[in-house]
């Protein structure tokens, strides 16, 4: 999918103006294999989009070794939008295409839902507790869908999923 020149937003996601708007799948392979580095991360273009199966404990970013993320996700960027994982980026592309075809409406990403308001406990002020959904959109039938891209379920996620149902009466659709 190509973004029109001057596109600043897709749903509630902001597209950075300095980024090339052609996704990796539409670039010639020679561009991906070049030694051009991403100006924001310093990584090679191919490193951001093609995970290396040989990297086990560390990831190479700009020539320096860094510790691998806790849940083995690879942060990336597509069309000027940053994503926490390749799975999340792939799901975003699918949803943007569905939005363009008119199958869904009001597509948003990283939407916060307050699960417990801020309170004073034992004389100390405690912050509000929230769940941040990866994607929220409305179907043609008018149903609000809350999606979360999961590679690994944590006990904290299970608690937040339960609270989303009891507090907001919203079911979280998990995309594996």
C-alpha cells in the first residue's frame, strides 16, 4: 500500500513526514540490501523489516550489540509509524487495507482505557491503572472491536482483559 504524498494521519496514527512512504514489500530488493541506514535508529534498512534467524541473545543495531527484548519482539517502523513488533505492523497493514476498502471505520491504534481511577491509598496517591489496546475500530454492523496483537500472554494481560470486560463491557479480540 502506498500513502499519498502529504498524508499526515491514518486513523489516529501520525505519519512522520521525514520517512519514505513506500513500505518494504514495494521496494526493490536492492534497496533492502543496500548499506543505507535508517536515520532514526541507525539500523540497516533490511534489519528493521527482516528478522535474522541467527540472532539469539543479542540484536545488532548500528554495529553495536544490544540485549534482545524480553518477549523476542522486533521493533520496527512502516510508513513513518513506529510499531512494537513485526506482528503488530502486519496487523496494522491488514486493518488499513480493510479501512481503505470500507469494511471498517474509525481505525485507531494505542487507545488507552482506564480500568481503575487514581486514588489515595494509605495516605499516598496512586495513579490510575489503564489498558492500552493495540487497535480499536468499528465494523459495518456498528460493533466496536478492541484488538490486541499477542505473541505471549502474561498474567497482567489476563487481569486487564478481565477488567476490560467487567469495567467497560468490552471483549478483547486477540490476534496471534
